C-alpha cells in the first residue's frame, strides 16, 4: 500500500488578499510537476510541502492549513486497484462500527484452555533485575516491555517509578523546562500535567491559537516549572490551523537553550501513517540533525522520543502496521544518539481499555510516570 499509494490524504490552504478576496488550493508533500506551485519546503528541517499556486494571489498570502477528506477520498479511489480477493482479505480483518464511526479489530477465538499460576512469595518487582531508567536504555529482547497490574504499569526495561502524590511530581520537575513537541498523543501528556497536576489552565500566546496546535505554555511558580507544547509542521490532519502558529520541529529544537534542566519530549507519528515511509524518514533526519546540534552545544539536555501507540481507525490511513513500522524506523534513526526512546506500544496495547488514538487518562498517567522515571531515575 505504501508503494501503490504513497499519498493517501490531501490538504488545502486558503490564501487571503488585502481586499478581502480569497482562494483555496490543494496542498501536499508533493504535487504534480506540471502544476504551478508555492513551495514551502525546508530541506534542512526535512520538510517537503507545496500548495497549488493561486491564480490571483501571491504565495505569501497563505493563511491556514486543513485536511480535506473529500479530496482524499477521490485520491484513494484513483490509486487503489486491489484484486477482489485482496479487498476481501483486508475487509475480513476489520469490522466497521456504525455508531462509533470507525474500524475495529476483530476478536480471534482460540481453543478453550486455562493458565495455572503457581503461588510465589517473591514480589515480582524484586525478581525483575532492571537497571535505572536512564538515557540510551535499549528495549530488551523480552516479549514485552512491561505489564499492567491494577492499572499500574511495571516496565521490564528499567526501574520505572510511580508518583502517588502531586508533591512527588513537583519534586521531580522543580526548576525544569519541559518542551512537548509533535502531535496530540504527546499533547495528552502536557495536558495531564497542566490540568491534573498543576491544577491550572494552559495559556496561549494569542486568542486565535487552537488547543490542538498551540503554541501553549503553563507555569508553576512555586516549583519554578515551565511547560510548553507546540505541534509539528504539516502534514496535519486538522480542521484548520493558522499557518503562523506552525513551526517545524527541527527549528523548534534548535531554539531551545538546553542544559540539564531542559527536557524535550517529541511525539511524531499519527499524522504520517497515511504517507510513504520515506516522507517520515526525511522528517526524522532533519530532527536528528537538530538534536545532534543541541547535544553538541548542551550534552546534558534530556531528550525523549515517545513511540507510536496502538489505535483504531480506517486501515488504509491509520493501520497499526504502519505505526509499528514507524517505531522500527525511530529506533534505527536514533540508535547511536543519546536520547531516550519512551516505548509505549505495549503499554497501550495490553491495557483492557479499547485501542484509541487518545488513550484514557489511566493510561496517560502511566505514560507520564514512565517519562518522569527517565527525568528523575532516583
């Protein structure tokens, strides 16, 4: 599917003239070569992006960015010519829920059986030999990166900590600046800290800023803690964002001062599953270069890259297969870079709640606690 249809979503932008006139044109990672284009690419950031040039307005008059599912549906009809037996094979793996409006995994029934668990007097956490949660800890070759017990996640990768009270969070994050960058699955961690721990609301730079895109920031003066969030650049599946509020992650990373009290948390995957993996690799290369430059300036900066998580959705756009391949790409891209890979795939997959793009708060809390385990390993 990646090869047959490398672009499975398309987007539009509105261009506004000084006299109130406007034009809306199609945008994407690349367009047909014979079309007049406005090129918004930034090769140093790993970003390729272009819009069809308006007939009467300049390229500089672009004001917004949004996904266009109607155009995307037409695009998918043009590029999918699967034989009937292949279409049946794909449709047999998923079921469509009319009420919830999405595709969900089917249950595969196995033979009746039972599992006998022998009693033990050795607590499981004592029997697990795990190193502290520090940068560069690889995922073990064990079948899973952890397990759930009573809605609490225990990592098999490292000695993850838990923070039962708000003051434990503040003690860990005192004098820190946290930069959450990327998509909404990373914004969930930002919002959990802002709403549930700080008990405050985030502030926007100006009133026109949307919750989805940011940039946002929140401050806890008593602990000298600052939290920020900013969305990554296009492609973005969103109803409409002012283009002045979008910044490429490589540029955003380069703007961070850095040091032991600076933490960058990157989450970037959900908006790329409907594109060829080469596009994702290109973006990661720009981010990797920016990270290396920052670590050269300030080698003690804490940098975390949160992996993709499981979800439901239209298979051709949001298949877990695409997401799992992205996780492999992330690991290869940053294999020799001093950053933390925050692996949340098993954490979301193995919980009793349904696989959804934005997990329930009980899951988000454990993601945050796992993150803090790397920031404050002891």
